C-alpha cells in the first residue's frame, strides 16, 4: 500500500514555496510583489494544499469556511491591483503545479489514491476557482474605476479571455453567445480627456462591453439572443444609438462598421467590422450602422487597386458638376424615388432631373440603370468614405 497522502502532507511547504516562486518569476504582475503580499501568497498556497490533501483523503467536499477563505484571498488580490491576465496566469500555474506535485509524490502502489485526488479536484476545483474569481473582481472594483473596467471587459470578451464572465458579472453586463461588433472610426484622434468622457457618459445608459481599442477607434460589443432577423435588427438599433452618442460627445465626423460574430470568433468579426468602417460613409451624425451587405462592392473595390482607380476616374468626372455627389447619395438612399429624393434635398423634382441628366452627360452612365446603380452608388460611397480626398469630398 502506498503513502501518497502522507507524502503530499510532508511536502506542502516546499510545494507551496515552489509555486509562489514560479508566480513571482514567470508572471510580470508578480515580479515586484511586496514581502507582505508574498507572505500572503505563501499562506494561501500552503492552506489550499493542506486542505486538498485532507479532504481528498476523506472524500469530503470543501466547507463553507474553506470557500470563504478562498474568496477572501481572491478579493485581496483584486484590491492589490493584480491584473486579470496575471491572475489568470497565477491560477493556471497553481493548477499545473498541483498536478505535477501529485505525479512526483505518487509511487507504484498509489494508483487508487492518485485517482481519488484527481477526482476530488475535478469535483470541487471549479467551485474554488469560481469563488476566488468572484472575490477577485469584487476587490478589483476598489482598484479600477467602472469606466476602465468596462473597456477592459470589451478587450477580454473580444479575445475570449476565460475570466471575462467574472468581470462581466461584477459589472452587471450580460454575456451571450452572439454579438454585433461595432467599430466607430473617427476622422481624427480625439483628445484623451474626450475619449474618457465618452466612456463615462455611455456607461450611465448602456451595459455592454465597449471602449477605445485605438485612439481613433471606438468598439462596442452589442449582445443579442438568437439569430432571428428581429434580434439582429434590435442589436443594430442599439448600436446606432451608441454610435450617435459617441459622435455627439466627440463632435467629430465618423464612419460606422459592423459585423455579427459569436464568442470565440469575435476577433475575426472585429477585423471585418474595421474593414467595413473604412469604406462606410463618413457622417457627422450616423444615419445607419453599415455591414457587409451595405458595402460589399466598396470592400471589393478597396481590395482591388485597378477597380478603385477606375472608380476614382468616375469620381473625378462627377466633381465637374455641382452637388452631384450628395444628389446621387440621396437618390440611392431613397430607392430612386424622385419625389422623396427631391424632398430630402429640398429641391424641385425638375432640378433633380436636371442633375441626373448632368450625371449622364459627365460619366456616360444612366443613374437609374442597373449598371448605373452598381457603378455610381459604389463611387459615391467611396467618396463619402474619404477614399479620394483630393476631390474634396472627404
């Protein structure tokens, strides 16, 4: 008969010291940890290992007092300002070292006891990690303001950080499987104070992950349940309200790109939304949130320099006529309805007819034809997105 539990008990202090040394040596956030904090880490590592051996040997679960102690240590780490990425690394090291310790202590006759310890860890380890994480984020609230934590949450959800759910829970933000990823791209970089003001104001009205991923790029992850068209439309409505609020506070023109994505694939969705934002129209007040279906021809043109150059020549010709670009923009936005278009432009329908004839004369394309819709609407959108600033339409 083996002596696995006895061996693990005798090695508790040495094993605890090894994992604390590993945390201090391998995780950046623990490099300069204070002696008092290091002593706290040592105490935690010793207690957890001792209780694991005792309870696994008897087959008993963690007591409420054990869970309360684990949660209090997590809260202390949060209060100390240990970053979530560092904390995640520390938990991973603890888990890896625990399994290594069991392997090193086990002898040929310890198979049954080894399986008992591993089974106990599988049963009760997740609950211990859950309360530790809950305590950690409760303590982190006292270290990092809500505005900074909501930005951090956006980054964590985007990159599928396993601790994102814990941070979301502490902020009261729902976490779902489906998201509308929205990128609001400003024409110039807003001042840092203005960016901070945007987050503080939006936080009063919205509980979704958002923040500045770049100095000129605001990203929001709008959650929604299911894949029905009405679910998607509701998310786009929330996204549009957010984009308008950002534009209002910043006071700069912007373009808005979106893409739908699921957890564990949001980085790709964000990359696509970013591309869409680069070809979407630049507007002072966003009229809609643009997705791939709205600008797929513009995306193709941007990726094909020869096509983009050809459209640029069309744009140059349109520049020879007054008000032709906003006229065509309104014309296609109103589904080529003459009366609605003229009304939106505050002009007489005959004036609209004259401008459309002028387009035909300048570029040799009928605006209302299938060919005209494809070429001219793409050209106009590229112009409004600031693609060719030399024409003065950016």
